[in-house]
């Protein structure tokens, strides 16, 4: 996602954010952004774990059928 930005792009974004929000608001915005990112990551991890649990049962059944098929 951010692989094409590079260092000059990040510096430009930081300068623009500093101009728009000011030096006093910038740490507060950074903390809010970090909290949002953590919450999003937790939610996606939960969904991923649910999907893995669903497929785990299907995988066990498929392996049993494969073993039965070989016999």
C-alpha cells in the first residue's frame, strides 16, 4: 500500500499534516491513528482465526476421505 511513497513522499505528507493541523494537534492525531490501526488489526485477526477454525474441520474431513480413498 505504502510501498510507492518513499522517504520524500513521507516527508511531504508530514509537512502538510504539520501545516494543516499544527504542532499541538499532531501527536493527538498520531495516537488516534495508532489506536485505530491496532483495533483494525485485532478485528482482522479475529476474523482470520474464525475462518481458520471453519476450514480446520473441513480439512480434517478431506484428509479422512483421502485416506479412505487410498484404501
